[in-house]
């Protein structure tokens, strides 16, 4: 298949591009290298793809670029991962999140419709469910009370795509990822921050009382689910949770990281930020039924692989003094 993958320099995107190329797909990777975190990390991800994918540095907000990418040889589908990520940062820059995540998605969907590219797989987030629903979260649950501007932008982008399905005939598969982790995980995420602090012998900051919980999804499972959605999602409009279906409490996470690293973690406590949610947990029945999605990597095995990567390939990102933005 000929595919366009946006956000291919990111954590999930770079892994996905590798696997698509490995199976023989012809992939154009688009990324604008946004400096939300160290651009050198993204450039290293792109360097892994050069020679296997067609790499384009550019922005989904650029209509002329979208016309060039979508108006050439026919594409089978677009996988749209490009977005500003980060719940807490979105509180400081809500306008940027709306422009990139909502307007960028709308521009891409419009360009697809104009050039006859019908199939879109869209990366959404578990954050769209907010903080008031009883877990596990199901795709049929109302997602109308987002807890952060980031969550609002992802839900708004979903609704734009619902409308574009109706008025322009796009076939849209929305994937709601639940806290993906593993090698190349972006800075700022809890598992990466905690593991790096443990390797440096530094204390970690635990927000809240340790009773909050997350559904952690290993990167290989997230990529497998995304490829299954590309291959197997029904025509029309569909939404799937991609998670593990197994919650891990924050206090338990800290203990398990300590065991994986081989040290006791020193913990400093802080109040939970207002934009954080207390719990996430995916019901993955629909993805299992329609996509054959079955997470294969346990949390502890994924954590072991991640720590091994940090100790070897990730050293440039976990040493004191590393450039961060």
C-alpha cells in the first residue's frame, strides 16, 4: 500500500513507520519537528526511517504541501498521528492545541476529500473520556466533559472527522490510545521520568496519594492495533480503544519501576494537577472483535524492555544535562 503517515518522527509514529516499511508498504512520513521536546530526539527517529520511507519535513497546516502529498500517485490511506501532545502543557497553550490538533486535522481531511483519498486512521486519546465515567471506558460512553485543553482538542478533532465522514464521504477509524510506553517514549511521561530519575539516583515526584491509576499499553501492542485498524477496520466511521485492559496504580507503578531498575525510589509528594484524571481503563472488546486486537506484552515485560533500552540506546536522553525544551 502507498500511505501517508503524519507525525512519523514521534514515539508511536516512528515505530509504526518502521513496521509498515518492514512489511513492504510504501510510506511517506510527514513531520514538522515541533520543539515541544528536544528536536534532536525526533531527528534521530527520522534518521532511522531514511532509506526505508520518504521523509518530508513540513506541517499539516500547510495546504500547499498537503496538496502536493495527496495529489500525486494515489494513496490507499492516511494515518494521522501528528498533534501537539501533553495534558499539562496544553493548559499553558490551549490556543496552539486547538489550532494544530483541530485545524490541522480539518485541513488534512479537507485535502483528502479534494484529492479523492478516502481512508483515514486517526490517533485520538483516552483523555477524551474525562474524569467522571466509571471504568472501564467504552467507545459508546459519552465523551463530553474533557479535563484538559488537550483532551478537548482531540475530541473536537474526532467530531470534525465525524462531520467529514457525513458530508464528504471519508472512511474514518478513530483510535483512542491508552498511555503508550516503551523505547523512544517521549520525555515528560511518567514512566520515562521515573525510570530516568531512578537511573540517576534522583527522587521522583508523585502527584496525589498514589491511588490514581492508568491503563498502560506497550508500544508493540499499540502499533499492532494501529496496523490492524488500517487493514481491518470497517468502511464508514468506527472508534476503537487501544489499551491493555489492566490498570496499574501510581503507587504500584513506582514499586514496579524500583524492582525493574534494581533500586528503591525516593519519593517526593505533590498535589495532583487539575488537568490530570484519576483513572483510565480501556474496554477493548470492540477492538478484539473487529480488529483481532489482543495485547501480547505484559506490563512488567514492557517495563523490563524499556529500562534495558534506557540503559543502552536511550542514554543520551536520560543523562543529566541533556538538552530539553
